[in-house]
C-alpha cells in the first residue's frame, strides 16, 4: 500500500506545462539533446554491459531496483550474484541469507522471497532460461510492465519502452506526451518514436531524470532541452517574467 501511494504521488508530480504534443522531429531532437547532456549509465545499463551479464541477472537486478537508488542496486546485485549467480543456485537459497545480501534495497525482505520464487519458476517452467516474450515475463510474480520491458531491452536488446516515474515525468514536462498513467505514456512514446529509438529511451530518460530533470526541482538553468521544453517555456519563463 505504501509503495503504491508514493508511486501515485510521483506519477501526479509530473509538473506539466501547457500541454502540447510535439512533432516526431522535435522528439528526436529532444533525444539527441538528452544524449549529449548526460554522463555515465544507469544501474541496469552497467549490469547489462558486464561481461558476465545474463538475462537472469538483469531480471533479478530489475526487481531489486524498484524504489532503490542505482548504486545500492548495483552493490546488492553484486553481493547476491557472487553467491547465487543463476536461477538454479538461487532456488536453494534461504530467504534470510538473500535478505542479508540485498539489504539495504527497499523492501528487501519482500524482494528476497520474490527473487527466490522467480528463480524457482524460471527453473520449473523454462529450465533455467529467462523467457524473452512480454507475456511470459508478465506471468512471473512481481514482474510488471516496466520490469518486463526492462528485461526485453537490457537483456535481449528487443525494442521496448520501459516507463517508470522518471520517463513519465520527463515526457510530460517536455510535452512529448500528455498522459496520466505510465501505461498511457508507454503507448504515446511508442507512437512518437520509431522502433529504432526504443532501446535507448529508458536509459537516456532515466539518467537525465537522475542528473537534470529531477522530480521536485528540475535543474532547468543547466538544461539544454529548454528551447523544446513546455514546462520551461510555460512555467519557468513565466515565473521569471512576473
Ligand atoms: S528545461 Fe527543466 S523541466 Fe524541461 S527538461 Fe530541462 S530540466 Fe526538465
């Protein structure tokens, strides 16, 4: 309950400017400007780029990452995989041991049970191989649309647009979309961006949200998306004039 309430608050806090749906060409310019303004990669970007990365590690890391800072996710995942690197080994793990390894990720007790449960199902249903279809991923416990899409993108390099609160907030602030839910944002972004851009939307927007277009106070003064951003043009500029 606590999780869904705070998630709802973040979803509401998109800071919309006057709504304006941009053209595809503007949307591509936005992506290029964001690409140029960020550095480093997200936790999932790092985990998936590791030479020992597997779809299983990406799936479990994505579950750990919910409501958890990137550095904490990466360190917890590293401790967990040093002892339980695959689904087979994790099925034999004890919940308390896993909880100790992944602490302090948020809800670590719940997530410890969840990742063991997921490992067991991966073994039983898929003989240890994480499925690469959205429907099969969504059928795993605790795997919602964002997590499933993250696995498609970061583990299988299959075009998809994982939408979390960062992607939702930034897309609405800029005016790429005018939506109320994460699902609507995913659908709207999939229309405005051709499939060839889908693999990078989550990575770029999430990192941009961590560095510049922050949830409560966006760092507009240092943002090079300003000329194309509805929020800046309609809210920040207006405040400055008055
Ligand atoms: S100008 Fe401000 S609100 Fe717009 S994208 Fe940049 S940081 Fe976010």
